[in-house]
C-alpha cells in the first residue's frame, strides 16, 4: 500500500489566486481580449487557461502594439510607480492586481525613501517583484541577494525583503546591518505563504520516500521548494503538471510514501491532476486539500489588530498589517463615535499606528475590513463593567427616543434606559429628552450574543428623595412650625410639601371657621407657615395645621364680646329658627327668628341675605357651650 501525503501548506497563495480571479473578472466585465503585463503567473498550464479565456500576456517592450482603451492588468508582483504613469499616458485602462502584501512593501519603500532612508532590498535584482519595489524609491535601492552589503553605507537604512526570500537570508541581512552601526529600520516582508510552504515542504520531505514538487519551472518559490525538499529527500522531482510525472513515481512500489508540495502559483486543479494519476490510496486527501483551502485564513472575525496608516482616501484609511499578507481598510464611519469621524480622519497621519478589530476577512478588493469603532466599543465595555461593578453614577446623552425607552451610546456601546427607569413618575412624552444629558446608573450588564446594558435614572432620583426624606423626618417634631407649599387637594383637605415630605392639612385643620373645600381658602403654590400636629415616619404620615397657628376664637369670648354691646357681623347661614352671624372666623352667634324684627317674620330670608352685614346686640355669651345669642331688633 502506498501513501500519498500533501504538504500542509501547498499551492496557490492568496495573492496569485486573487490576481487570476481578478483577471478573469475584468475580462468578463470588458468582454474582449485583455492583457497582463508579463505572465500573470509562473505556470504554463494556468497561462494556457487564461489564454483560453482571452487573457494574454504582453511585455513592456511590446506595449506599443496596444491601442487606446485596451485593458491591461498588473500582476501580483506589482510594478514600479512610473510604469503605471507610462501605461496611463498611453490611454490604456490599467487594472491593478498587485498582491496587497507587495503593495505594502512598495508603500513602505516609497515612504521611507522620501524620509531620507537608503533602501535595502533582500532579493533577486532581476525578479519582477524586486524591480517593481525598486521603482517606488526612484530605482536607488541597494539590492542584496545573500545579505551582504557594500562597506560604504553611511546613511540611515530601511530594509525590506522580496516576499519569497528565505528566512535565513533575511537573518543574514539583519546581522550585516547590525554590524554597520547605522540607524536601521527593518521590515520582515517575507510572505508567510512562502515561509509556510517552505516549512511544510521541509517537514514533509523528511518523512517520505519520494517528493513531487508541482509548479512552473520558472517560478522562484517553486524552485525553492524543490531545493529544500531535495536536501532532505534524494528522490525529489519537479514537475509542471501530471503529464511530466515519470513512470517510476507512478508505479514504483519501493516508494511507500510519496509527498506532494506545490508552489504558490500552482492551482488546486493541477495538484489534483498529479494526485489522481497516482491512482493509489490517498491518505487524508480531502483533509489535506481542505487544509490547503484554509491555509491563508489567518484572521478570525473579532481579532484585534494594530497597524500603520499607509494612506487615506476621501472615505477610507488603508492600514498595513505587519505579518499578514493583506492590508486592512477602515472606512471613516467605522473610525469613532466619540467625535466627528471625518475630523478624526483628518487628524490621523500617514505612519501613525491605529488599533482596530476585524469585521470582514476580505472585501472585493482583497483587503481585511477593520473597525476602530468596534475596538473602541471593547474599551467602552470594560469601562461600563467597572461602572456597573462599582455602582457609579455617570452622564449619558440621550441619542435616540424609542417607544419603550431611551438609547444612549457610551463610547460606541449601546445603553438602554427603559421608560419605567427614566423618572420616579411615568413620562408620557419623552421627546423633550433628546440630546439631554442624564445622570444614570447601570442596573443590568451582560455581554454576549444578547448583550444587555440597562441604565436607570429613576434609582438615582429615588435614592436622592430617600436621602432628603431621611434628613427631613429626623428634623420634624410635633409642635414645630414649618414652611410648606400647597401641592394638591383632596376631598378631605390639602397636601403641602415640607422639606420634600408630603403632609396633610385636614379640612378641619385649615381654619377655625367651617369650610366645605380646601380650595375655598387655599391655592396651589401657596407657601404657608404650618404646625406639625402629628407624625409617624414608619407610616409616612405627617399631619399639619394652619388653624392652630391662630388663636382659638372662643378663647376669652366673654371679654371680647360683653353682653349688651352691639357688634357688626356678617350673615353666614339662615334656617327656620333664625340666622347665624359671623362675628369673626370660627365664631358665629345666633339671632333667633323672634329677635330679627318687631314685625312678624315667617322665615329669616324674608329680611336677611347671606353675606349681608348687620348690627346686633349681644344678649348672652355661653363660653362653655360656645353659644352667643344676638338680637337685631334690640339694637
Ligand atoms: S506576497 Fe505572498 S500572497 Fe502575495 S503573491 Fe507573493 S507569495 Fe502570494
């Protein structure tokens, strides 16, 4: 039984796959013959496939043969800046399919050469990617193939690497630079896709009897895989596709285990072709291919990343993600909620570092979509958790009015204030609260799929009221005279607020005279002196009196109203047996019907009217029974 193993990381990398897919998409869009500047990929089978789809390679030397309006695609290796200008000057439609990882290097090189650094590129000076990168620093880069550098270096250095370079060469470059005693800035721009493929090939080639490296003969990264594998496994071969497989690799039963790896420019269908022709047991084939599919996914949604700002457009910021093959993009609206996002974007500078979270693995341009706002929200959640744990009161601006309550955004995190928690009383129309700052406290805090961050203003108001009431009650004593404001009326009296506590002035305690309704003598908002006549804190009962602050009218009545004297009074009630005359509030005297007139009177109303002022003689005063007898006719 023969085992065929596929290297854990093998085949198409993100950048090449993206460039091929882009070219096919662009061709469909223009529906005519389109061109790529140089072969899109170092793989003859794929080149043939592209040609079948009306996509042809053209070199810069032959560019004159193209016409105005022809479409040309820049391959994943990228090109020098001036090449873009040149192509556009010729009226060509230029589509850029440069691998974002390579774009990242170009931008770094451009930035730091402008800042006065000498650029060092580790790589092959004749490789299109290196030539392209060099074109972003006016072709002045010092290019080293093996990490060795000239002695006459005096300026500050910025070093980058060709994406397909070996790690050991990069280490050598760093060693050389370290010995120079210069200001050095280094960016390890070796693409992980390359490193991973090389490491996987290294690992697998040590374990198998034979290795097959699949990929274009002119592909540098495939050649590197071949060299690495050959060092570990003497029976290593390099084939472009299944048709080149030697018979001994198909039928040789001495090869009990065969390893397969493929360069970054080898599509899955070519690898499958090789595997299929082996016609043998394919151990874990599906698993392995699945692994291949996943080999470039290194982010997950929600990952926190930090990167350097590479450029800004009218509504986006491009961020370099060190160690990742693609750059990230943050739209202005995902920048912040703490201030105007456009203003914030203006303040950010190229070269600044920025933290954000991954919200989409890849957009249509191949960028990782980031949100700084989501990152900001995380910090807000931490802050909110502390506010919740400590029961801290904080300011919340009302951003939205909802049917069931209010919404406030705390540094991007949504807080809900239910209608029942806005005030101590139910508020029907909440619209006036929009934009207002409320003091609130969190009463519920849970994160997860259904995050709940609930705040309340009511608990704060209730606590304040309770505090005020506590102080007020402790200051009350029966007999105290206090100031109170009339707040509302009831059938049995009026309620007045004293130091925040509602107290009752019973109808009988409003005046010494008889009154039917409290509103007859009081009105809302009146501020009066009141006497505390009873209190019960536990039952929340405070009894107040107005009348007890004025003298009892029947006190000293005999001295005030001596018999036979004549008084002026007001008719207040009439009935069958006579008329009641008010001498002062709370003190009425009775004129018997027989004492009204010398003429015959059948009913007092025949001669008297309510409210009329009359003079009367005091016939007798009975202080004990609170009776005063009067006579009008004897005056
Ligand atoms: S940089 Fe990496 S991902 Fe991009 S094309 Fe090169 S090998 Fe592929």
